[in-house]
C-alpha cells in the first residue's frame, strides 16, 4: 500500500512548512491525478491515521481527483480515459500528457487561534 508511504511524505512536507503551527491545521486540500496511481480513499485513510497519531484527529482531508489531459501532435487537447486511447480528432497515439499524473498539496488551512 504505497498510499501510506505517500501520506507520510505529505505530512512530513506539511510539518516542515507549518513547523510550530501544526496544531492549527484544520484541513488539507490535495489534487491527485487520475493516472497518478493513487487510490484516494486509501490516501485519505493513511492521512487520517497519521494525523490521529499526531493528536490532530479533526484535520479534514480533501482529495480531488484530476482528469488526465493529453495534448496531441495535431494540436487537440483531450481527456484521456484509457492509456491506449487515440486522439478523438485525428486518431493518433502521439501525444504528451500535460496533467493528471501528479499529486499536489494545494493548500493547508490553519485556524487563527
């Protein structure tokens, strides 16, 4: 389950950024690409476990799945639903994937207390 290792990395990154304000975290907002290989529920589960271990059980974990977008050699951008899908405009397999492969921490919300 690589999602738990990923959850550990995400919390380590957040911890490094907020340092002394860790107890002020109220929510984290993450984007996971459809082709990132991440199962959102498993990642959320891992994050919730880690936050609970850090005595932060009320941190809300928001994960949004982002579609995979490809740019074809013909110039068309389209959502890629299957890895062997051709361009809907020209039928080519020659494309560059421009989004949907990454996992991004969009924001960390902190209380003002």
